[in-house]
């Protein structure tokens, strides 16, 4: 970049404004990345970004001087745009810090800590009895759109009340199941993206009541070794319907089943 152009850029975008824009831009990019990055990992990455910005500013005395002068220099003789940026940062930064403190210390209704496996191991003998239909065993891009649409209808009618219309575990009944565990957030890459298709189907056959999952989810599908079993409030889906729901979960979240 030519010296004249660099000087004009410095005048138009002071160093503190540039630092703020870089940090904010990186945060937005990390939030938009798909598959979704867990919040704890985003905080880790942002720590590296902020550390890099601090090193950049403090590496030279001239940069440190420009950074401090932006906030300490009197407004007389400064361009109006620079004064507006200073006032904007002086307003936004305390608000962001205040929100961070509030969010860190506000009361949360989290369930008591309990040691359990969200995805406990199941033997191959059990999974081997589950036959995956050819249409869903293919690549997700080849799944029948009609089946996926039917899966959405079934999900909305049976699952959305707990797992949410956005598949984020924030359904209208989710608050009623804070303990022992909230409904799963399918958007989280740590859930269905880590599971195979047979495991997903098996998970629907065992539900969550009084078993190792320790959740309130009912048994939706009859187990493969007893397909004709029928119990009140259980086994409300047949096998074909279950596979369509599973296909919808993956299609709607953008995840793919583990192979």
C-alpha cells in the first residue's frame, strides 16, 4: 500500500476502531461457521484473537501512542468522523463488558451435575439387528425429499414440543425437563453428528425413562427383537416413520450421520 493511502486509511479508521472491527468480525465469522462451533471453543479462539491484537498494538511504541491518543486527545481539530468513532467506542465497550458480566453471573436454572454418558456404548450385536433402508443409507444429498418432508411433519407433531421447532432443544415443554437432563439440542455438533444411523434408530427404540440415558424421552419405536410390542404412550411410530424423522433431523441441521 502506498504511504499516502496508508495515511488516509489511518485517518479514516483509527487503530482502536480497527482493533474493535477485527475482534467483532472474527466473532461474527466464528458464530456463522457451519457446522456450529461450540461456545467454549469460540471463547478459546477469541482469546487468541484478542491476544494477537494486544501484541500488535504493543509491539511498537508508535502504535501504543496512537491507541492512547485516540481516547485522550481533545476533540478540537479532529475530523467529525473520528470524534464519532471515539464516542461510539466509549459507549459500546462498557455496554459489552456490562453484558458479559451480567451473562456470567445471572441465575441459571441448570440441572444438578450428574455423571452419565449422553451416548452410551451399545454392542454391535444390538445394532447389527437394525436394517438401514437403502434410501437413507445413501449420501444425504440423495435422500428422497418426500420422505424428509414426511419426517418434518412427524417431528413437528411428536418431537418439537420438547426439542423445539428449530431443533435446538428449546421446545415449549423443555423447561419442564431441566432435571435429570434437558431435551437434546440437535443443532449442536456434539449430538447427532457423532452418531451412526443404526445408533440413532436404536436410540428411538429405548427412549430415556428408567435407563442409562436418564431422560424423559418416551420409546418411540418398537425394538427390532419385538416389533409388535405395544404400550400406552410408547411405540407411537413404526420403523418407516422413524427413519423419516431421522432423515429430517440431519437434513434440517446440516449434519451428516457418522459413517
